[in-house]
């Protein structure tokens, strides 16, 4: 049976959604339109002199080999963050789902990191992994003889920012996976168990496909997170370095716009970033969603 | 602090209701002990007279303050005084309608003002080519060379400061052989090894007097001498004689904690080193290459200056001018210098500090001024002024890191730095036509 509330009034439904629409327009659409407008301009920092330059800001970006390299870095970073973030939290959620005693405590502890601001998460991991004083560095060197120095080693720097970003996002993913797992009917799993399917088999043939809407949703959210929300982590740790090895697109937007007061260039980059995320989301909904079983 | 200011404001309100005080807003980026010293200056000024009141506001780091000021200017509510870091100088200077040059302010307000009273290397950084001071130097430091004598003694080396890079490498090898892990490190790689290095060896960082002569400047940091120096650092890094610490002041802690034996870091790091008390430190001039003619020249400053923003009322600018005169007094400068480690900005303040016996009791504290005034500054050594140098510095640092990590050779990296840097300069030039 379908439950649906029908409004008789012609204006009431619109009035009720109006605040939400107003907020979206003012805080999301208006800045986005402004970013597009600024991306066609060349302006000095104080906004005293403004020239309309058309697509020149974009042309300059695509001529810049380093900007193009930053795409690769971003792709690698987002893939690593989204994939390991999902894998680890799925594992944790499956485990927590099986815990009988003290389940609340486990769950609460796993949700905690979400309350930590990205910059704090960055600083925290930067301390643990600090080249000369970090505890983990010390252990790595002492036990395995690994020379850990992300200040100069680009791959290690990437690993560090991925760990910090993933750690920050695990709680969120965990929460959704756990809810997803709990909504899977026990009877299905029990039936499979009676048929003699191993826990591993049960997971891959029953649980995982039934979780696919959740996984899909989280994939979108995580990729958007990796693209947009991680500059706090980067700013607090590597600041894009060493060289350009962790200079992801959104960090460059922040650096050029906020730190270097280059509004035109920074806006052009945000517009490009906006289109990438729109494209990614469309692709995800069009192609991947078809394979998702609701 | 806030209560104190409030109390002072209330006191004034009750004491002199007839005459309202003119407020001067001052935005700054000095946190911690430096912030207290800065507030001390404002309070001292406020107590010294009744007409004006300087109100200080901490606005975060240098880039944050600048961004906040830009936003407030666009909204028509700029502060009167803004502390801007040295790399933002070109941005401020180009913003002709947004700032009021200091020399002009002083003239309009009828305040006595003599630019010759200030240290030439300090004012050079903040003056136009005609010698007119555009902003008021406030907190200036320079890069110095620190050694930890304990480490030298432990390695059986006489604790004498290496003077040249050749000597430094020889010493570094001995220290390394004795088992010292971090031999030499540096803070602010671009500021120390490109900007100060160029001034110290009297070679240009860019054309047009390091950009002071106009926005149509190009970088020249890929000269043979630059390549040779950076390539030397790359070699040292490979041999473990140079430990890279990061783009800002991370090296300060590495030296202060006793991890590294030698470091080229800011004069401003001394406070922390003394507080940590883990080293038997000694400071001296930056090392130089002795086969370069005319070296060592003089080093250049880092730190920040005070810019006067447009948009206020006439009587408010009178207050600003009065305050700047107050700040330039020798006694005030001497206090600030002693308390913070920044250099005194006037020659009179330097003399006064010397006469007070401060340098005899605190050997090495006069090093920054001596190094800054080692010789009369040339076109190559009076400072630099490149547009969007926040981005420019990042580019240089990225390329240096590629060399230190052994990924690029020095020539290729510096060529790329010049190429990428010039693109930034051209964009700034077009935006500020």
C-alpha cells in the first residue's frame, strides 16, 4: 500500500519548500554563478581593476603542465580514498554487525572520528608520522628499517594524506553500511546457512548485492568528499608538496584563491572542478546505478 | 586583554565625555608572545595621549589577515592599518586606490618624517624606486646561520662557525662521520636559498631591480651560480649532509631540539632556541661561496610591514600618522627589538640598544642588523617585489623539493621555476595594467 500525503492547497506545498529552496539558491547557486562569472575575469586582489578576459583563465590552466598533472594526482587520490574508505568501513561494519556483547560501545567508538575536523585529523596523523619525532616513524624505522620521510618522498606523502582522509570518512561510511546490513532480512542469510553456504559465500552472494544501493550512494559521497572536502587535511600536512605530489585540484583552488588572492584563476579552477563532479555523478547514476539492485 | 581595553574605554568615556576619542583599527597576525608585545605597543600609545585610540585585532596568519582585509575593503570597511607579510608587498603596492602610501600620509598629517632614519635594507624593501616609503616596516628579521657547539665538540671539531659553503661541507662531512644524523637543515628554502642567497652574492633574482622597477620583470634564478648552489644542496641531500625540513619554519624546531648540528633559519627563531635550552648555540652570518666576486654583500629581510588602507576619515589618518611616529621612536623600537628578536628599524634604535649594553650581555643578537647592513645595498640586494609572489614562492619551493628528492637536476628545476614563475608574473602584470 502506498502512503502519500496529498496537499489540497495550491500554494502550501510551495510555501513549505520555499525556505529550503531559498537556502539552496542563496548559498549554493549564487556562489556557483559568481564563480562562473569571476572565471571569465582578470582582477587584481582588491577588485579595483576588472577586465573581462573570456576563456583566457581556462586557456592558461590547460597550457600549464602542472595543472594537468594535478588531475592525475587527484584521480589517484580520490580512487584511493574512495576505495579504501569503503573497503575498510564495510569490513568494520560486517564485524560490528556480528558482535553481540557491547555492540553499542564498538559502534560508538567507530563513529567518533567523524566528529573530528579535517584539519585536526591531518595534524594528528602528521604528528604520528612526523619524520623525526613521530611514533609511527620511530616504529617503522626501528622494526622494519623503513626510512619514512614524507617531507621529501612524494609517495609517502600521498599515503599519509590518504590515510588521514580515509580515517576521517570511515565513521560516516560505517554508519551507512551498518544500517544497510541491519536492514537485510535475517531469514535470507539463515536460509543460505541451512543450505550450507559458507559465511564468505553468504556475504558475496547475498549481503553484498543487497548492500549495493548503500555502496553506490557511499561511492558518490566519498568521491565528492575526496574531491572537495579534503583540502583541510592537505593544508594541515603536506600543503600540496613535496613538489606537487599531493597537490589535488581543490587544494590548488584554495591556495590560489585564498592564499594568493588570484580570484580569476581560482574561480576558473572551481568551475572545472564543478563540471568534473557533475560529470562523475551523472556517469555514476547513469551507468553504475543500472547494475545496482534495489 | 579585552576586559582591560573595555575598562580603558569605559574609563575614557566617563572621564572625558565632551571629546570623543578617534579610533584607529589595526589588524595584525602576531599570535602568542609576539601578540602580547604588539598589544603592549598599542596600550603604551593609548596611554601616552588622549586623542586617539589604537584598537588591535588578531586576524590569523599573514595570508588570512590579507584575505580578510581584501574582503573588508571590497565591502567598504577596511581597517586603517594592516600588517602585511613581505611577499604581499607587490600586491599592496599595485592596489593604488586601496592603500595610502606612508610618505604621503605623513606629509598630509604634517608629521615629521625622515626616511633616512631607517635601516636602508629595511626601507629599501618597502620603498618605490624614487625612495618614497610606501609602508612602515614593523617586524623585520633575516636569515642567519646557527651552529650547535655541543655537536662540534662531540665530533672532535673545533666549534668555529664555517664561513663559506666549502667549509660548511667539510665540517658537515666530519660531523656525519662522527655519527651525527642531521648535520645541516634549513628553514624557508626559497627565502634562504634563493632570495637571501641572491642578495648575499649580489646576483639578481629577477630583472628590473628584482621587480622593483616595474611589473614587466622576469625571474633570473636559473643563473649558473643559482644552479651551482642548488645542485650542491641536492648533492648534500643525497650524501645525507643536508636534511630537508619543509617549506616554512619546521627547521627551527629541528635545530632547537638538538636534532641538527647546523641550520640556516630566521633570526626570529632565536627565542624558541633559548627557551628550549637544548643547544649550545652560536649565530653568525650566512655562509657564502668565496669565489664569487663581492660576496658577501648584505642579506634581505623577511617579516611584515604596516600598510595604511584607504577609506577612513581625515582625523583618523592623523591618528595613524601619530601612531607611526610613536612606533619609530628609538626607545619603543629598542624595547620591541629586545623583546621579540626582530631588528630595530631605525639606526638610532640600533645605536641605543648597543649603548645599553644589550649586545654585550646577549652576544649574537646584533647579528641580524650587522648582516643586513654588511654593505650598502645594491639593486640586487635591497629586496624584491614580484607580483603574486605567494604563488611564485610556492613554485620555487616545489622545484627545489624536486631537486632535494633527487627527482630533477638543478638546472632543469630552476629553468622550470623561471618558466612557471614568469607565467605568474605576466598574469599579475595583465591584471594590474
